[in-house]
C-alpha cells in the first residue's frame, strides 16, 4: 500500500432523518442497519482499509462519540480520532483533518468520505478510488466521485460535466444542490448530470490552495496554530478556534467555485442511506413489498411498509399501506412513508415539548 495516501472518514452527524433508530446518543453511523454484525462506520473502515493503510485512516467525529469509535474500530489508535468540539459542517471538518495530515506528510494525497454511505459494488468502487488517488497525486486537481443516476432523485446534489476531460476524468461544469422533481427529471434525461456522492480526493497541496483562495477565513484560523497539529496541544487549539469557524459545506465553500474540479463517474451500487425511503428501496421485500428489519413480523392486508423493531420482537400489522413503523428504546414512530421529510420537524417538536430524553 502507498503510505502517502490517507483517508478521512467523517462520522460526526446525528442522522436525525432516521430517528428514532438514530439518536443523539448513538447516531446512524454507529448502528447495524442490516443485521450483518457490522455498523455503517465499521463497513466504511473495512472498505477503505483495503486501499489505505489502517494507520493512515482518520475518523473525524464529535467529542461525545470518541468511546463509540474506539469500541467499534479496535484497529485504530486514539490519536487517529479527531474530535470536533461542536458541529460546523464539512468544510471546517475537512480543514481540521487536512492540517493534521499536512503536519505528518505534506506530500500526501487524501480521500474524504462520509461514514454512513452504502456501497454494494465494492470492487468497482475501490478500483475507482485507486485510480482517483493516482490522478490527484499526479495533478493539482480536486476530484469527486459521480454516480450514474437511475431515477430523478430530489434528495441528492447533482454534478454537470463539461466536454473537457483527462481520460475518464471529466471536468465539472456546475454543482447543483437538491433540485425539485421537474428539474431532476431534466437532469437525468440530459445525460450530463451525475449524483454527487460526497466522496472527494485531492492532494494536500491542492486542497490547501483551494482553502486559501475560497475559504481564507477558515484557512487563516488553522494556520495560526499549525505548530500544534500532531502534538499534545492540538486538541486545546481546536477547542479554541473550531467553534468560531463558519458553518459551511465543502461543496458550497470550495467545490462550486474552484475551476480545477473533476469527476470520475460510475455505478458503484451507492446509496447515502439518508432516509427511511432509501433504506426501504435497498432492503429485501416480501410478496407485498413489505420490509422487515431486525425483528419478526406478521402482515394482514398490508403492503409497502417498512418495520424496524428491536431484535426478538414481533410486529403484527393489519390493513396498513405505505407506513414506517419503528421502535427504538423508549420511542415508537408510526409515520406515512410519503411524509418522512416531516421526521426532522417531529424531532424538533419533541425536543421542545418532552426534552432530550427521547431524542
């Protein structure tokens, strides 16, 4: 393996769209969704450890999840966990990891990936990762993985490719945030647009230059303490500056503005597992399109439901169509699948009325 390559796994989110299965105490990246015995974080670590040395994998997460990470990833050391004192979106998260890696190896190349995505075609995915790492090591370009869309999805961002290319690496023309359905249909029909996977690759030098040009406020904050990275004083410095970083994504802060962004497109059996609907789509169904995960179920005149209860529990449902039924700890949620976008509002309302005990 190439010890110049690093991987940054972002594992600090709360996954509120998967409430009540995903909670503040144990967000979705720390959960085993499919009963395989491996959580999403563990599956992501397993995947990238096939192309990057385990010692070069960094986990960026919230300070409250440090012990969960150590428990689930026994192969990593405590020093490989970068602790955010609060949540500030992906740009400050990546800047933190970038400065740690730069202190160790300024000639490095790096992958940045979320902890909670699902990849069904792993061989194709890892082949693309290896090709991408070679590409960014040889050029000063920023790279993202694009996913061939198979439907007009409104929950993903889109990347439009231009006519310029370096081999299979297409130059990006535009990034578009989550479109409405009509626009998504036009995107898919055009053949020029791909889903934005949120998986990035670049050299330390290239992304450092991009931060200095497009997010100078963040770059300068981290620059003031460059002597502290990869030392015992790093955490104290991060605790001081991180809360004052702007809450901004890497897509909005850099990728939408930079002129040296390329995309490698493919079909990797990818899903960001962002919603109950996406989990339903990926799961095995019975003859009436019902999905049962982790528990047992008995259906009478039911179709198109997803049921997730604790192990060893039995759900008996009668005359339900198109529902999410989820029990986790002290919460039971029964919600129409078509209304699942309201779950975040449910969480906010419950937090106000009943407190954090149920969140």
